[in-house]
């Protein structure tokens, strides 16, 4: 029997009916399960003792366990969730500027196949897609953690490990459970799906009509620069990605966000800023500048760095002077290696070292 995180109201209704119970109990059970952030309290549920006994006997609530947690001085908490097959994935809770709110970040895959040279998620390649229930478990974990801190999870981004557009069926199924008022009740407009620029996926997400937001991990305004750091650009050039984002905006009436990670001496020049301004001229998009969170050598062996403060300010000023709506994202969790993929990578390395008597592989 699947776990409750793997089910929606319709599939739970079928299971109840096949076991001789009223399918109508599914709605109440699912609402209670999500309200309990992955736990199910039967007090006050008018489902009867036989249904309660069947659920407790036949349906596990969740599948993952929290394998490791880190907490930054800024309050960012990062969780490494372990699944029964041995795979592990990261999810992050970030306190909001308002003391009663928090934002969350979830992963869509274990590892990543995109090969972006400055990202830790891709170093060990792609292990597998996450199932919808495994994505939902991340949401339940961080919403529970937010509640413990006296905060309310008010937004969720698919910006963790993996490329959501390469696992879109499961991402869409998870969003429906997370956002639907009958289950997770987060709200559709509180969800953002990020992509490195998989054009067919952007179009499919728009056609799904979920009323969610889109973020483009662009990181460069021209093909020559972008191909150096984002290999997917060879398949989907910048112009095609921006065209897909415009179609998404027209179809959904949601304003896309352009994520731009600033890398010292790579994509942070005044000329890059001017090219980016030209690229989005006449296009209603928000640019989110992200000072790089160092991870050590990339796949190519290149060690990237964060630009100096004055260059970041110059980049920001050029965009704003051109009328581009631009924000600089404050980095979070630098002191606990909170960039995507770092916790999983660090934990795997420590496990390997412990198996080797504490020595590294190169010794």
C-alpha cells in the first residue's frame, strides 16, 4: 500500500471503496493529514473506529526520515531527507523578514544532469527523479519546522536539487497536493517553478494552467557566456528561452523572474548588465541578482568567486537605470554551506571518509 503522501483525495477514495468503506471519508482524512504536516490525528474526525484501524494498519503516513539538519546563524535550516531506497535529497526553510513568515525550497530530483559548472547539485550527476509524494514530504517537513518556530510557510520554490522540467509530471502532481485547499492549502500563487531553460517544459507548465510562477535560471545574457557555465544553453539558446518565458507570461498572466547568479569575472561586467537590460527590454520580468555562494571547484575544475561589492552595485544600477525591475537577493546559509547540493555532497563525503578510516580517497 502506498503512503498517504503518495495519494490524493481521488486515489484514497478508491482505496477506501475497494476496502469496503465510504469513499467520502477521503476528504476529511486528507485534510487532517496535511493540517498535521504529515501526521494524522483522528480526534474530531468522524470516520469511525474501523476506518481508523484500517488506515493505521494499511497505510503508512510518510516514507522519508530526516537524516541530517543544519542551521545557519541567519535562521536558515536545511534538511537532508533519506528515502527507503537509499537516496537522499535536500530541502530548505528560510525565515522571512516578517517574524511570522517563512519561505521554503524543495528539490525535484536526486542529483542533477544539467552540468551547470558553478552548482554543487550536479557534481555527482543524476540519480533519479523524485516521485510526487517525495516532493510533498519535503513540503511537510519544512512547514512543520516553520510551525515549530512560530512561523507560517507562505511561499515555496522548486529551486533545490534537479531540473523540475525534466520531472514535470511529478512536479505538477506534487504542486496540486501542496497548493490545493483540500490538501496542503498553500495556494497556487505561492508556488514558483524554476528551470535552467527547458523550453518544452516551460510551455507544458503554462498549458497546465496551475496559476504558479516561473523563474528562469539564466545567469548570462548571451549565448557565448552562458554556454561556458550552463551546458543546456547549447540545446536551448537565450533567445528561445526568453521567447518561451514571454509565451508563459502571455498564457498565465504571471510575471516571470530571471535568476542571475553573479560570478566574479565571468558574467558580472557592465557590458553583461547592458546586454541583460536589452534582452528584457519591453518584457515585463523581474531580475533577481544572486551573489555567488562558493562551492569550491566546479565540474570543469574552475573555482568561481563572488564579485566585489562595488561591481554588484554597478550591475544593479545599470539594470535599474534601464528601467528593469531588479532586486538583489540576500545570500542565506553561507556559514552552513546551504547552496543547492552542498549538504548532500558534504554528508556523502563524510560517510566515505568514515568508511576509509577518516582518510580521503586521494591519500
